[in-house]
C-alpha cells in the first residue's frame, strides 16, 4: 500500500475475511505482532500461521468496525498509527457469540519499496 492511512482499512478488510495470508502481507518479513488473543508472533510466516489458527477459533466470525485513528510521522519513512476498532462476532469454544468489545491497533509502519508495511504491531483489547 502506497498510503499509510490505507493500512487500517486493509487490516480490517483482511481480518473480516479471515484472510491470514492477506493480513500477513501487510507486515515486513521480520515483523512482530502481539495479537488480539495475546499471542506474540515473530516474522511474517509466524504471523500468517498464528492468525490462521485464531481464525479457526475465537475469531472465526469476527469483524472490525473502524473508529478513531491517529497517525504521526516518527522519521522519514516511519509512521506510528493508532486505530480504534469495535470487534464483533467473536465466538467462545461452544460457538456462542461473545459481547462486542473495543480494541486498539498500534502499529509502526515503515516505507519499503514504495509500500507502507507494519514492522511491529500490538492489537489489544480496550477496557470498557
């Protein structure tokens, strides 16, 4: 993606489609992700595998609704982005729908070969 502000929409679309490969493609090869379920994933391959596992479980029907976003340039080619989401459709082990919740995606984006990719991200539940 050539525009850093497009990252949250692409993240939400891939998450809602349970597209672990598409989500992982938004990250650098050596990126890290602290996922919504608390897993720490290192590297694009681990991010893809870990998210695929989450999409087979808790997040199998989850959707993200975008909220407030802020972004700040940290240096040339480095951006800090905070995106609030409302997460719906999470399922418990028995398949029951969990209450919707707030979440915050904090991501360091880096410009690489004309694209903005995530180098490090934390996707965390927000207190009510």
